C-alpha cells in the first residue's frame, strides 16, 4: 500500500526538529501527530506564521515513542509499505529518526521514500497541472492529502502522455 507523508520541521545546521507529521494511506485512512517533545524556541518567524499558527494541539500532541507506536498501528500488517513524499529528503530523515536510525526502521519498511517532485520532473508535470491544494499549506496532514491527490492526478496526466498505457507509472 502507498503512504503519502509530509512533515513540518525546524531546520538548523546539524539538526532537523520534527514539529508534525501527516500521513494518508492509499485506502483513505489518515494520521496526524504533533511532536510534544519539539523544541520550538528555534522557530523563526516563517515557521511561527506558516506552521506553528496552524497546529491543532490537544490529543494530536504526543511523544516520539507514542508517535512511533501510532505509525506502526497505522501501517498495521502491511508488509510492503511504499512511502511517498514531496521534496521529501528532510522528511525521510526525520521520519527515520522517529524510529532511531534508518537501520532501526521496522524490517518490512523500505529504507527509502519515493520523492514525488522527482517524478513530476521526470514526466514533465508542473504543479499547475495538478489539483490545487485544499486546506492550509504547510499543515502536515493537508500537505499529505494534497500529495495523495496529486499522485492520482499524475496517473491521469501520464495516461494522456503515454496514449492510455495501462498500469500505474509510479
């Protein structure tokens, strides 16, 4: 099953501080969590305005340990999860850190995330070709929802480019 993920974070030299994570499964299930252990004192004005202002708080705020457990429950018995992100290099590093190091990921998780932006570049798809994002941009769950929609729209666009070829290009 495909899992579309997005994270919001504070990036500084030598570290990336996870703020929130949003995930959408191919079957429509969703998960949104905020890192209760995040040190937000390093947030710059952009992060404060575009990310922190939209956090939900409450039961979404959990420890990294709880975050790890909730992700494992979300994936469940899926022994072949596929991870997708958008400009996902930092997202993937931070995702791995939820579990420790990359080699600490569950054995059935791949050690990589497919970057949708690279796919767009490969197929010559512009963001303007894709559905407009609903919800708040830079909210991890809204961004993950957009990614799932954009992924499906890419298939439609790709079918047009490839003359109706069957099978998903990704």
